[in-house]
C-alpha cells in the first residue's frame, strides 16, 4: 500500500498479487488483500474492477465469525459506488 501511495503502480500490483497467493488459505488475509486490490484498481481508474474485488471481500467477511475489516470494506464500497454514480 505504501507503493500505491507513492504512485509506484506496477510494483504495488506485483506485491498485491503475491499477497493474494500467500493469503489464499486465510479468509481474513484474503479479504484484506481484496480490499487493498480494490484500492489499487480504484486509484488506477478501474472502478468496476475495484467493485468486483470489494464484493468478493464482503462475501468472504460475511463467512467469518468476527471479520476485522468489515467496516473498511463498507467504506470502500461506499466510495466506489459513489464514483460509479458520477460516471
């Protein structure tokens, strides 16, 4: 995410894709990674792709007893849906 803030988009995506592979066995890590991927795609203007990742993150979080990023996912969803409404 630091790379994303520094606008190092290629490096950011590379690390996020690695994180996705590492997180494949953990619902929590996978949902966090999906949230981060959504931030990447939102920042790079691919709003619908961001929305798809956020929906996937939400689906994973709803399967957890105590999801830790549910509020973040909802905030990100609001931002993305708001952006889609403007297009």
